[in-house]
C-alpha cells in the first residue's frame, strides 16, 4: 500500500512530549513519550519507548503496534525544551531512556548548525543500553562543538573502553569546563537524577540553571483511565465520608484509597477517601470520577481543578501560574493532603 505522505499536522519544540492513548483490554491507557526526532523533520515523529517488563503501554507498543496502525496522539506539550535561544550552550545529562529529549535537542541544534557548545553526558548500565550510539558518534565527529561522553556502570564481560561508573563530580568537571555557568538539562531514573542534582549543587551550579524532566510512572502502580462506572453516582452524604470499596469492574492498576481523609468531588456528587500518599487524581480514579490528565508529573496542566475546601501540598506545580495558585486551582495529579477536601470536579 502506498504511504500517505503529508507533513505532520502540528509543530513541537525539541524536548517536548506527545501523549498516546491506547485501548488495552477494554480500558483506555494514556502515556506520555518524548518526541526524540527533531522538529526540523516535518514528515514523521519518532518515539523511543523502553519496554518495561510489566508495563501496560510500553509492552503494548512493542508487542502489538505495527505499521499501518492509527495511534491517538495528543498535541505535543511540556516545558523541557531547548531551542538554542534560552542560553549560550547546553549541557545535556541523560540516564537510560532519559536520552530521548536530549536526542531531539541534539538533532535539532546540529540540523540548525547551532554554533555554541553542546555537551552530552550519557549514563547507562551496559554498553548495549546505549541508545543512538552510532548516531551520537557520527554527530560528534561531524560537529566540533558537540562533545559526547558515555559512562557505563556495569561493563563486565564487554569490550567497553570508555569511562566506567556513574556521573560523579570528577567526571562532570572533567567533561564540562565551567559547569557552574552552564544551562543543564537532566533526565533519567529518579535515583540518578537526585544524585546528579546533589552533585551539581556541590559544584555551585545555581538550581535555576538545572531543568529536569521526570519520566517516573505515577507512584502507586500503573494507571489506566477508569472504566465508566457501572452504578449511578453515589449521592453526597453531607460531611459523612462514603467508603468506596474497589468494585469488580474497577480498572486494573487503579489503586483504592487506604483510608484517612475524605475527598468530595462536588460536580460528580461523589465522596471517597484520600490516603496521605495518594493524589487527588488517584482518589478520583478509584471512585470513577473523571479528571482529565496527561503527563501525571505536574508539567502539562491538563489536570487543573478548583479546590473549594481544604489545603493540599504539591511536589511539582510548574504548570500553575501565580494567579491560579491564588485562586485555589490545584494540579490533581500532584495534590495530596491529610485533610478533608472538596474539589470542584
Ligand atoms: C513527560 C514524559 C515523557 C516520557 N518519555 C518517555 C520516553 O521517551 N520513552 C519511554 O520509554 N518512556 C517515557 N516516559 C515514561 C512513559 O510515559 C511510561 O511511564 C512508561 O513507558 C511505562 O508505562 P507502561 O504503561 O509501560 O508501564 P505501567 O503499566 O505504567 O507500569 C509502570 C511500571 O511499573 C512496573 N509494573 C507494573 N506492574 C507491575 C507488577 N505487577 N510488578 C512489578 N512491576 C510492575 C512496570 O514494569 C513499569 O516499570 C515518559 C514519561 C513522561 C511523564
Ligand atoms: S496531568 Fe499533567 S500536570 Fe497533572
């Protein structure tokens, strides 16, 4: 069959992600994936998906998605981009599949003949985990301003002759002169990101110069959109919290609340429980209240909802403006509380 060649119907910035919705076992599953291709490529986008052993979507894409399939993809979003205008030069620090936003930036900047320094430090477990290895080597050979260092933590049994171990302060300062004045983009496994952030702080890099993207799946297990509730919504019962047990039709992977505070969704007329480590979004999903979401890491802003009673804490609130915060808008994917809450959803 002849391919229908047309430019992609949207634009994006290097480092942004798209969100894919798949139907798996009758449930909608939504996951974000960074576009690893360059925005200068208008004919396709490239997603680079790591197959997680028990992952719903990543296994679905690896094992079932095939040429000719139609994928539901949301418009690209995210603030973890670098176009070359934000600073004079960039240090990209990636661990594992966290290389994807860096690759888009690297491809874009080299396509545009960006003349400032581009450093890429890439950490993986084994040499076979180095994604884009040949392309990176080619780009470094072709562009004198591109400097790439890969570090492997478990080289045993391979012919790896490069740096061994992790991204230490020593390695970083050896590879990147004047690190304290650089803009840094960091993405990788949570433990690696925490370790590198601490090292950068010790190396006197101002935290505002360090931009991060968190790929980590939501705590509390894999997430699917809740199936439509099979029973009519439970009526509001004043201040008395209604204990909602997970029903037989509950979507797999949706965590049930484990007690403590009550949460009332005033528009949906439902009340459930909110455990201290559970987000408002997870509490909503557990009782079939639909709140739109996308990234689940506090950056896209799709899950904004008004809070009408109670106080919440949010680990990440990047996508809220000062006015929104002042008027009681919260990010449902981030908001947690030990108090009773009323949310306008
Ligand atoms: C902004 C953003 C950009 C991203 N970009 C990328 C990207 O470019 N490439 C990429 O690969 N990913 C990326 N991710 C991560 C991606 O969105 C998914 O979180 C990831 O693919 C896992 O989704 P999943 O459905 O396969 O796993 P889920 O089903 O959500 O499971 C999450 C994790 O739990 C584990 N798990 C599930 N059930 C069990 C069980 N019973 N026992 C033990 N472990 C279990 C899974 O193995 C998996 O590691 C990005 C995330 C964000 C937020
Ligand atoms: S889902 Fe993206 S900010 Fe909450």
